[in-house]
């Protein structure tokens, strides 16, 4: 049995398990990096449903070790539940096992660990969390999972290899991108193929095109669980086990690629399952340069125009990014690796030895999409503020809530604000569990109050009822998105079964083109290109409905004023404007967010979130976003005044009022 190849550096966040085989038992050393060197201490027994125990050596008080122990134990305990799920959905006959059931068990284990570390009623667990910016990455070799299953080889092995991909390319109309390979620049992608004609064969991506793309970089299949029926089952398993809308991406890389993915962060917490070949992963702590670069999305670093050069990451805590190398591991067939959202990572397929013979590396990345679907505290906060027309003290400069002043908050507060809601959230029925919703609302209110105190601004305080209202709306939205995803994956599963049945019906036919898929008009209409589109149209409708709900609320009143009753009903287009006001400007029928930069008589200059400027706009072209104050302190002419001058004038007015 091969040993796991590993390297680990000092940090309190990472846990890597290094296993070796010793006759009848598996032994493991748990390297927790809370000091400058690995810690190896007393044994911890993992209770297993199979013969023999998995023994880990670790500090009993090590929170990272405790979290991984929780995960493995929950995986073992969830295997029976996973098999029942697989039987229910027809992936295996009664009493038999299927890989889809093991995938379900893996994500059920993640769900249980999250409930124990991030749930509303959970204990503190020494501050250890699994998900997000304060999460815990971990790596577990496949043969440890096999031991937990009572097998010599775990269930994930042999589930999906390159021939499965080749068959899928022949049967369907798939799309893919090729990733860039420069580890000094942001990750860019380009299409693998372009249509060469109007016919099906001319338009679709072919296996030779994929092979050509592999010579230049990693081939990326996004949301592939909705397109390839064989992968729809594991994607459905993750969605059902987590009760969360999720997605599956697949990455295919040729052996010997020095950089298969430049350093970057993801918006999703991801679970990687290695299907074929091997891949080296280096994982780092989240960058701490937010005060230097607040406009950088912590969940999209190293993508597009933003860059996370590898040499800068390797500079460590004292470097510009303030990141530290946590893990350097090689995943091989059946291994799993968990990387929380916001943790930089980079990959390659350069093997230091020839112990594993392979041509391509294939891994599946399961996305835990809490941040994508507004299922985090920051998302609910923004919805509540928008709904009640309350000015956001973080003043996000774009639709992306993860950029701006939020990145200048203390690291701990920023992490708490960006924490995902508990994974159990969508399983709760709000009408049956009002106390649960109140508990989550109180945690949200606590975070919001901490933000106000840190920023030094205090505006109209939202009530608990306002937070609960926003939580209930996000719950409704998330549930609808979850149902759409489930239906999409079920449709792919059914398509796969229909193809198998059709192949069986025509197996007796002798054709010169045996092995080629005959594309009838009816089958063309069932291709994933057409099958998936209606589901994304439904998702777009739900997103628009949520946005309309957020902007359709009424302003709430401060306890010390009755400003809403004093305002003109059309105040957004009639109230006086002053420098610094947040507005939307009408530019040819479309409104764009910006701020008033200068007032000159009856015209206004506006600076937009992207830095562009529009001068000489009239009042009817500008929509004021926040209700103006009716207090005396703002009752002065701001024409030609700078923001600093306005601030000084307000202080003078306050002194005058106190006298």
C-alpha cells in the first residue's frame, strides 16, 4: 500500500492525515500545525462499523484532529443511509451498494460536522469550523475510506475514467474551457472549440479537440453534473445530503503540466474526489491584504484581472499577501481533499517519481454553493437593509457584496459576516420553527451591530422582525433554487437510463458504424444543451423575484424622527441632492449606481462604481437611493462643497443645536 505523499507548514488551520499500513490495522499520524513543528501525541480511536479500528495519533485537545475524527466517524455512520438513498433512486438494487450512495455518505458527513461546528445550537468546538474563511482544509487517502467501508478499494475508485468522458463527448453536445497555466497571473479561460459549421457534428466539441486542448492546459467542464448522466447521480447525492443547491465541475489535465491551475480562490467550499491519475495541490491560508486591496473579492482572488502570483504566496506571513502554505499533497485515485471557500490553491501534475503510471488526471470538484445563492449572513444582511431602505455603512460600490469596506473589517469580523448560514437552514420549516429563525436572526443582528461599532456609524437599527422577514425570504428563494437543481439532476439521471434502454433495444442490429451514436431528431431535442436551458431560465426568474422583493420595501423610521411621513411620495426624484449621496443615474433608459460628486446649480456630476463619470445630469435623470434627513443639521446649501467641508459644517450645526 502506497504512503500518502505530503508536506505541511505551520498554521492552526490545517490538518493532514498521513497513513501507513501495518498488518491488520491502519495507523495514522495527525499533523496539526498549531506550533512551528508537527505534533504527534496519544492515540485517538475512531469507532468503525467494520472489523478493525482506524487509529490516529494526535493531541487529544487538538480541535483540527477532533474535526477530522468527527468527519470519518460520521462517514461510517452514514454509509447505511447512503445505501438506502441509492436504492430509493434506483442506483442499486435492494441490498446492493452503489458509488452514488457513498457520495451521499460523504456529504452527509460534511452536513453533520457543520451542524456540530456551525449549527445554531452547536457548541463552540474550540472555535473550529469546516466552511468559509475560518474553515479547515483536510485530506484523506482513499484507502482510509476503503477501510471504513470494509473494503480493499473504496467505492469512488473506477467510477469515472477517461473512456467515460470519451463516450459522453460522442453521445452529447458538451462545452468546456481550457485554463491558463501562468502561475504569475490571474486564471483565464478560453473555449476548447468553436463551431465549424451548422450541422450537429460540425458544431459539437469532439474528443480530438479535447486532446489538443490538453496539450496546452487543463480542460474544465463546469456544471458537468447536469450534462453527463453518469455524473448526475453523485451531484444529486451531494444536493440531497446537504439540502443545498450544489454543482459539480470536472477538471482533466495531462500528466507533466507544471501549472494546471494558477493560484486562485473559489466562492464555494469544495470537496475534491480524484477519479484518475494524480494531482499535486498546494493550499494556503486566505490573504490578509484586504486593507491594501479592499476591492478584491476574497472568493475570486487570482481570477480575471486579479493575480495571486505563486512566488508572492510562498513569501509567507511576512509577504505582501500575508498567506502561509498549509498543505502540499498529491491526490490519487479515490482520495478526497476539502478546501474551504477563500483559501488559495494551485495544482500541477508534475510527478517526482514514476510510481503511478497515467496519461491524464481527472478530478471531480463538488461545490457547496452557500455564497452563490445568498445563503450567508452577509447576503441576508444586505437583503434586510435593501428591503427597509437603510443605508449600508459598508457602502458596497457594486452588486458584489464581497468587495469594498467589508474587506477592511478586522479579519475575525469579516469571516463571521461572510460565514455561511448553517447547512441545516433549508431543512427548517420557518412556520414550524419560529424560534430557530429568531436564533439565526439574533446571530445576524449581533454581527451587524459589531459592524456598526467597528465602522463608527450608527443608522436606523433594524428590528428582529426585519431580520426574520429577510431570513424567511432567503429561505423561500434558496428552497426554490434547491428544487430546480434537484429536478435538473433527476432529468439527467432519467436521460441516462433512457439511453441505456435505447442501446439495449438496438444492440442486436448490425451496422457498419457500430459504436457510433445515431442522432435522431427526437434524441437531438434531448441533448443536455436543450435539456438544461429551461432550468437556468427558472433560476433567472427566482433571482429577479428576490431582487424585486428587496427593492420593493418601505423605509423604516428612526425612533427620534418621523421623516418618512414628511417626505414627498416621489422623494427619490424630487428631494435635494448633495455631494456624497448614493444614487442611480439614468443613462439612456438604464440606471447605474454611483455617487454625487459635485452640485452646480441645477445640474449634477455623478461618479459611478467603476470610476466612470457623467457630468451635467438633471434632477429627473437621478434617483436618490436613501431617504434624505429632515433634521436641521442637513438644512444647508451644499453647492460646490467637498465631502470634508460638508462634514465640518455638520459638526458646526450640531454645536449650534446643542446651544
